[in-house]
C-alpha cells in the first residue's frame, strides 16, 4: 500500500510540472535536438532574445528531446556557463551519468530520447547577470550527441 501511495504522489508531482519551450540554439553535435523545455523558468525577452529567469533557492528542470545519431552504451551530461565576458566555467553536478536522467541506455541510433535533469540554483549563485548556458550530452568516445546553448539569468 505504501508503494502505491508513493507512486501516486510521484505521478502527481510529474503531472504538476509546467514545462515551457525555451529559446535555444544547437551547437556542433551528431544527434538531432527536437525540443528544449524548462520547468521553473520565467521566460522573458531581453534585447530581442529569450532569457530563462531562474529564482535562487529553486531546482528548475531542463528537458531535452533528441535523437542520437549513434548507438552507445553510455552518455555523460555536462553543463558550462559563461557570465558576461568571462571564460566558460563548469557547472558542478553530483551525477554526470545521463542514463539516470530519463535517457534509455544503451542508446539506439535514431530512437527518440528525453533527457530531464534538475539543477540547483543556490544562494551562492550571482543574481542579475545574463548567463550563457552550454549543455552537452557526450558519448564515451567524446562524440557529442547533444549540444545546446540558451540564455538564463538568476533572480532573487
């Protein structure tokens, strides 16, 4: 009975997620990205560009739908960020195994996959600056299946 209650609770939380399409660009990768969405993003237009506003103390979720070009046993997720004119900085993650975030591994070339990962926006993150976010999913051979760029800003 406990298992059923927990399962129903998890399904309710997933159903309440409010994913919206965000503006993104693809960078050089072998796979094909069909959609990028976020939950916990207030989408605004700044200087003609879509910017995702993430509030401090939240855990927004990024969802990337894609078709891999190559079969692979594993995928690794990595996130880098660039604030203003600064250099790219790795965004720390506790787990970089993309197969634990909804991707069905081993990958089959051409099969639709949905990657979904939350990111912690802590009080330590600087607010107010526009951030270029680069998100990649890479194979063990270092080939990129997914590479996207989107703009974000952390707000109080």
